C-alpha cells in the first residue's frame, strides 16, 4: 500500500499539482477518523447484542458457575457496555488492539500475520482481472455485436454468476487433481497463489469487463470522437488516447470497489484453498464471539477499503484533469 | 504517443511493485518432501501451543507430540503410564506418583518432581483446563522424582484426569522465563519448529526422547489446516498430505475405493441423542419417554443424516466406556402406541423439537417422520447455536436434538449430564432423582475397578429405564491415509499415536 502512495505522490508532484492534492489527501485521511470511530462503535454494539456468554466459552465445558462469574468480573464484562466501549477505545488509541478472547493471542500480531497473505492474494487477483478485463471490454465495445463481443459478454455473465467456492473446487479438480500443475491448497510459494488468485479474479474480471464495455460504448458515440476521426486521427489512437482515458473512470471505480472488498478477505475462496487470510480469521472470530479479534479485523478492513478508495480518487485526477479541478 | 508511453510505464511500474510484494518470501519454500516426512491435514487450526491453554482436539494433537503427561490412553481407552514409573495409594485420597528418571526436556534439562508439581498446580489455574484437576486439593514434592497428589475425596477417575493435555508436564524454568510459548519446550517425541497461524504447524523429531520404544518414526511432521472437506480429500488424493484426520462423510467411498488410499473407521465417543425435558408434559411421564425410545427409527437417521457412518446407540454413553450396558429398547412403533395409550395419550400429542445446525435439522426431520407414524405431531424449531445452548441449559424446550463428545472416564460425562446439581447446567433433561445422584457418587468414589464397573452397569440400566433421552447414534471417526503409510492408529478420540506413523 505504501509503495502505491509513494508512486502516486511522485506522479502528482511531477504534474505540479502537489500542493492542492496533498492537502486533499490529508483532508481525506483526517476524515477517516470519524468513519473509523463510527464503524467501531456500530460493530462493538452489534457484537454485544449477539447471544452467548464469552466467559463460559473461554472456560469451556465443565466450568463451574462461580468461575464463570469470576472471569466475567475479571474481564470487566459485567460493566455497562458504554464503559467497556470506552475502555476498548482507550487502549486502541494507545495502539493496543487487545488480545483474542478465544486463544489469548495478540490481535495485532495475528492480523499482522494474516493480512499480508490476503494482500498478496488480492493484489494478484486484481492485476490478473485488470489485465484480462480492460482489453476485452475495449474490444467488445469497438466491435459491438461481433462474435467476439457476444462471446466476451457470455463469458462475463458466466463469470459473474458462478459462485467462487464452486469455481475454486472445479479448478482444483482440473488443475491439481487431474493435471497436477498446481498445489490444491495451502500457501507454499508462487504456484499455490495462482489458483486462488484466478478464482477471485473471475468474478471481478466479469464486472470490470462489463463496466469497461458499457462506458466505452458511451464514450465512442460522443461528438469529440467523431471530430477526432474526421480530423484523420488513426483508429487506434482514437481508441487509446481519446476514448479509453475517459471510459476508464467508471471502470476504475469498479476496480477500486472490488479491490477494497477483496482486501476484507474472501472467505469462501480462502476456505476452499486453505489460504490463511484475514477473511477466515474474521468469520471464525465472529463464530467464537471473539470481540477484540472481530474489531481488529473490521478496523483493518475499513482502513484498507478507505485507503483504496482514496487512491482511486487520486487516480481520477490523474486521468481526468477536470476532476482535479474539484480537489482545490 | 506521450500518453501511451506513460500508460505503459505506469502499468510496468505497478506490475513490478506488485510482483515484488506478492512474491517476496514466496518461492523459496517449494516443498521438497522426502519419504521420511509426514503431512497431516486438520480441519481447523490449533488455538494454542500451551498444552494448558486449550481444550480442543486439534491443538491436542500437537500438544501430545511436544509434551508428555504422567499417563496416556492407549487405543482401547485404557490408561497406561507415560512419564509415571510407578504409583501407589497410601490412603483413599492420596496418590504417590514416581516419575521416570532421565527424562530430558528439549532444552537439555532433566525433568524432576519440581516440574511435575509446578505443572499440575499451574493446570488448576489455567482458565481453559482448570476443571480437569478440580478434584485435586494439593500437589507436593516428596523427593526428586516423586510427587504426592491429594484429592478432595476418594476419586476413582483420578488417573483418567491425568491423560488430559491440560495436565502436560512443562519445564518450570521455561514457564518462568516468560517466553509465552513462542518456542515451547516440552519432553515429547517431537520438538516444536514453526507455527504459521491458520496455515500449518511443524514439529521435528526429538532424538533424545526418553522412551526409546515410542520414538518418533517420521523425521518431521507438518500439520496443515484445510478447513474445507472436499479440499481435504483432494489434497490426500494428490498426495499433498499423507493423512487426513477427518474425512467428510460424503467422501467416504471416494477414499475407500481409491487403491492408493486407505480409509480407517472406528466408533467415536460422540453420542447423538434426542433429549426430553422431564419437567414438561408430556415428557414428565416416564411411560411416554419409554415409548419415544420405541418410536424413533435410529437406522433411518444414520442413513439419512450420516451416510451410514455411525452405529446405533443403545444407552447414554458410547459402547467403549467402562460399565456400558445397552438399554432394552428397539424400533417398535406398535409397542410405542401401546405405551402412549397406557400413559393416557391414545390419540397422540404435539411436541416441539428444538435444535441448531443443518446436520441436526436433518436428524430432527427423520425423528419427525418416525413420530408421525405413532400419532405424534412434531414441529421443528431451529435456533442459532448460542441461543440453542442457552435454551437447553435453562430448560426452555420440550425436546431437543444434540450430541455430546465424552472424555474417557464415564464420570466425566455422567455427572454433568444426570446429577441433580447440574440442572441449569448440562443436565438438560432436568432429571432430579436421588437414586441417580447416589449411583453417580458411588461410581466416582469406588476405587475397585470391578465394583465400579458393576455400579455403572446398574446405572445404565436404571437411567435407560427412566428414559430421559433416546440415544440415537454414535458417529464413526473417518480417517484417510496414504495406503503405503504404516502405523496409523485410531482410538475413539480419533487419530492416535501420530508419532508412530511413517512410510
């Protein structure tokens, strides 16, 4: 994530709009604070509404009632919810995300181990889908209703409709079990990344392709495209220089959203491929009513989603100078 | 042109960053597995490396390899000594246990009675396992290799409590070093090497292990987490893992039909039952409860809900337990109708079956169909798990479908489930019977094995006559392995003695 930020700031400086955009970035980052507070507040209270007794869950079967009451007292679970919330926020602001109720391990440490795995998977999946979807979308639009277009759109429809756990299993059966090209799961080097990344990429490829195609179709009907063609600009140049740049804006919005969502962990794909990512961690923690771990995951999820969106907004400015004007 | 070049450069830079980030750290650990190493798939990750910091069967598998206990269970559920050399009882409440000399921890220090006393005392303090030794009053060091354990009262299951992972012996010096189990030190046949959360745990063979007859057979064991059942089976088929500790029932035939694989099957200690609330009509009537035992078709449940991977249950425990005796019932709808009429319900009645989860829902549906044949209309109420358990504990149900996995000593199940003091606890049927309470007490305190067996025999007979539940079935444990593996053993608690498995 950091690399991206550096890269974008470099681009912005190069374009000599650094001052305004930098201010914009800082403003957006500050705006993140109330968002985070709101999200943590909501999640904290929603978890507290779910049934189940944390103390008896920690102690397991056969725990005495006295011990359960004692532990509840020790953990401060008998205090009013608002006090518990205050206590959590207090330590969070000091940078302490607490320890897991379920296994006593540090939340920050656990997430620190899991999030990079999710990041690896997500970034590979997004790159894959961008590399596939943008060209298909552009060609589909420029050759509307051709065989290529129809085929592309049918594939996109299939990609969007198929559930990821099913695709995952089919890929495993085909490429691991029958062909033996890739490992069937786990995280052991580059080869183990390919099948899960591809599985994740399929759904996002489908939606990015469809968005690129429709916005491209809209743009190539604009007057300025006709003008460019009339001036004798070559067809390729019209498409890549005049049309694509404008058509990319909606596509990038979709890419950003997909990216953000995937960073929150793709539970089904992670489960099918035994990938130790943050999605599985979060679902497991919700089942165990492990409040500190759930909150930790939600914080990371919200942060990464917001930062990706911020990057997308900055990318808009890079693609469309008119949007840049709005940042001032 | 300028734009095009910029775009290309831009993509190239991102691609480079990404490849660097994505593949950094990857690639170097492409597994070159020799035949000397073993990979075992688990359905969930371990929760703690501290043997006293968890109470689950996944973490237990790792704890059993890295640590030792004073006693262990063999595959027939009998207690056999592990670290213990000899033991005697100076009085009903006192146990003198002498440990083997020359047991070396992985850090090279020798185990002494000091470590044993420290570990057992620590176990009583650790939240997850404090209930295991709750009957232990004190643990004292007698000499370098002997400890004296005093129990609150005569307590027959004592040796069984010492087989629990929570009573593992830890080096006192290590715990006091404050390492917090980042690099746990035990005395077991394997040394901890690596734990990648949610992915794998790796242990290496310990060459200096004290028990030369039970040395680790593979040089390295990797436990891989594969949560999805189908993916687990495929990993076994592709050879990425050598053993899967849980084969999902629908893959049973896939494994057994494959010549390169082997399916191991054994009844577990997990009893599934239909429990009746004895405080609520019509189940406050013993005849009705007995009739229910004739009315439910257990074979149908095993086929529908379990794909046949189980055995019919006939009493309140699985058959592998001390003093087990099957109840007098068999599937007989006519007999059930007769009893219902005798109990004053000639036209049947309506009940609600409360449960949670898909498997149990299927079981409840088969029960519903069985009951329809004898004139009982059952409706099924599905609850979220936490709410379900709360209702079960608080008696807010008429009947429920649930399962219970038992620890090896019968008392560990029977007291929570039938003692009147555990109403509003695990005594879901809320049976309150002084005779049951007395029999439970006798069973706990009877130190003579033969007499104890007799007590439990009578208990089974009496409690099945009270008919607080309809025992449905005991799940089979399904373990899949590579057919060329040797030493795969199962106990009613699943894959056992993993240190003995090798190619």
